[in-house]
């Protein structure tokens, strides 16, 4: 899993940062080699939803489909 993420992550980050409405998108490693911290900010709900849709149709999503994800979303009210 680690190698899959490391090989696919740069392109995922590049594509995400190029999305309309992406203010920031940063992924950092933690002390646990199987856990990454993702901090992302989008201009508005529409930009966030575009990101979600694009991601789920991407090579990134397919390559990392077996990896557990935990999300906490805030500020979209």
C-alpha cells in the first residue's frame, strides 16, 4: 500500500491543485508509515464536490481502492 500511494500521489496532488476552486491541497506523512495527513481547502461547496467527483473517476481512486480512508469535512455549511 505504501508503494502504491507513493507512486500515485504526486500526480493526484498535481491534478487536484489544478482543479478550479482548489485553494490548497497538501499531503504529509505521519510517524505511522501507513497514515498520511491530507489538508485541503476549496473555494466553495461546488469546488469541493467537483474534486470529489473527479477523484472518484481517477486512476488514483482505482489504484488506492483497497486503502482505508477516514474523512473529516468542515466548513461547507
